């Protein structure tokens, strides 16, 4: 992979994924390397091509696509090799660990399991959720290889996510793919303990030919995540400004005066930071 920009991609991590995917899928390393190199150069291409071939239209067809495709293994491996992703992940870890050690954390839609492994190694009690299929099978293959399978609870049915159980829920670049984002956000609210936090990134605005798996029907939610979350009973308590709005943090507030004050402070802080960013651009 001599042509890949090593400043932008972790070469050691890339080699790790080539070896692991080859072993998981029983595909020659040279073939895996070629596919991953292609994805590193043109992020999202493999998923886009697989989506166009499958042409899923109904929610059931979309679910089946995610379960059957292996393109997301390469897509996510490529993304996790990117240096820029560390900015988001480090902010997420800081927000979780400022609450204390050994937090109960749900990784919602964690794909190939990178974030579950990271938090398990840091001593948190981790629950991994994703649809059953090739991607989640690869994640579980990784858990065993990394000897963390006993520290990660695997959930493959949304109905099996226990309510009022988590100190934090992490949902990274999932919402733009699902047919019912408000329904997903309600499920995140239900999973959290009072005072728990939801750490979210989304790309509702990124639709078009380059992102066919980002549902065009979700474009109407672009720029409205804060309002959606606040309507459910969350207060916006943090958002990272570099990169902008990744991650956003929402706290499941109490239905009392303190909860209302938390909600108001969140709205005021967001308004001030948004204005400041606009004035300094």
C-alpha cells in the first residue's frame, strides 16, 4: 500500500485489518489488501456499489442488505484506520470517563466492534449492539481474537436492549441509515438511566449518489437532532466543535426543576457557541 498517505491512515492498523479479514473470510490476503486499499482511496465506494446492486427499497430489504453484505467490514475498517476519526473518539472517551470509571456503556450500531473493544480494554462494562449478519459476526470474531469476549455483552435484537440500564450510549454515524431515526432515538432514551448520556454523530445532510445507503427520506432531519432529542426529554450538554458537532452529547434529564434548568443551559450554551463560531469564521 505504498501509495496510501500514511499521514492520513495508520499503516499498522491497516495491516492488522488485512490479516484479520483474510482469516475471518478465508480470502487471500492479496485480495483483501486490494479491496481495503481501494476503500482507503475512495471511502464508501464498496458500500455504494453493493447498495446499487441490491437496490433495497423496503425496511426489510434494507435490514437484509446490512445483514448480508461484507462491504461494511471494509468500509468500517478503512474508516477506523483514518487519523481524523481519533478526534471524535477521543472526545467520546473523555465525556464517558468524566463520569467515572467502570461505566455501563451501550455501543449502538458498533459494526466491526472497534469501539466496544476500546472501551472494554479501558475497564468499562460494554454492551455491543448491531444487526446479526456478516458485520457483527466479524465483530465477534475480533472479540475472541482480542480476548475481550467475556467483557462484552453481544446484543443482536433491539428488543433485547435492557431499559434504564446504561450510563452512556454511543451511536456513531448510524441514524442516517435507519428508516425511523426518531424511533431509534426513543430506544436510546429508554436504554439510559436517568442522568445518562447519549453521544451521537450523524450525517443526515450527506445524501446523493456518493452515499446511497444514507436514506434520502432522512434529509428532513438535517440540523434537527437537537430538537428531536430535546422533544424526547434530553438536554444538550456538550458538542465538540472540532470537527463541528461530532460528537453531540445529550443527557437524559429528570422531569423536575433541575432537569428543566439543564435543558435551558444546554440551549443557551449551544446558541452562544454557534454565534461565536459564525463570528470567527
